[in-house]
């Protein structure tokens, strides 16, 4: 299981949110400095999110793209999400160097674009499935839907998506542990390769996601708050408790 340190970027700064709420934001400085720190500690993959894009859904201009370009240039594979709505958005991020692009809102609003992206960029497309009470949330988690999150995962598989980032929004940023039972259900029933996200607060949580069958785990606040080191997280990813 691969550990992906999270680098969420809001207004040019590295931040962490609580339960996806923009009014519950903690800043952690320059996102490129954060990326360098995780790479120095041995990161093999980074999870980078454009929160400005996730919240507003507008096309990223040069200023918004710049920190992502600088992070990609550091040479470690990057999984990039947030505010990606069109094939052109995907093309730009692949051209910059994203190893994998995470699609969220358009999984519900524009599945044909998801299908086209999967055909054009095989194994480079992930679906970010953010759930609150078992239902999918979109537009930076600000809008809840009536769509069952697992049903959405199955529909994404039918379109050619290979990976899903599954996040229980209620756990995100809380450090109280991920929703392991629901994540394990996703692994069993979605048919997708699952990256667990949201709520990791200890190395035991990482081992639990490993046991649940996740192929990756995204860790944010626990690393920034020094609950454990990235090396300890990577060691826990080898264990199944």
C-alpha cells in the first residue's frame, strides 16, 4: 500500500480543512516546501488538490497552476485533483506531468467526459468519491446528492475508471480514524482499486486500511501535526495488524 501525503492548496498556500469546511482552515505555509519535506522523508507519491478549483469550479489560470507545476517538477509522481471539469482541464494536467488525475464533480454531472478521459488516458484517471452518510458529495463537498456512493463507484468502473479515492467527509481532518468498514465495503464491491482517505490519526489506522484492502492511503493533518513520521506511516503500510 502506497502512502500519499496530501498537499491541499487554497489561495496559494498549503492548508488542511476539517470535514471539507473552508471556514475551518489551518495553514501550513508554502505547498512546494511541504512537497519537498515529504519527498525528503521518502514520499513515493503525492496527492495534490486545487481547493480553489474544487470550490469554484472555474478554469485554472497560470497563477493557480504554478505551484502544481513546481511540485510536479520535483520528480515524484503526483495525483492531482480539484476543479477538473473538462477534457481540456485533464489534458493540461497530464501535459504538466500529473501521473494520475482525480475527477470528482463531473463523475455525476458529466459521465461522458469521464468515459472519454478513460479512453484517452488509460489507467491515469481516478474518481474521487466523497461520501457523507453514504451519499456522494460534490463541488468541494459543499453540495450533497441523493446518489449512493457505492452505486457511483460501480458506474465509474463501467466507464473505464480504474482507481477511486474514497473519503468519508465526516472523518476528514478529525484524526479520529477512517471509516474502515465502509472503505472495506468499497474494496469488496466497487471493483475499483481503492485509495482510502479521511480521518487517519495513527499508524494503527494505516494498518487497518491495509487490512481493508486499500492500495493507497492519503494522509494529511496527522503528518502536518506530527502525530507520526512519514517513515512510520510507510512502515505501517506494510503491516496488517
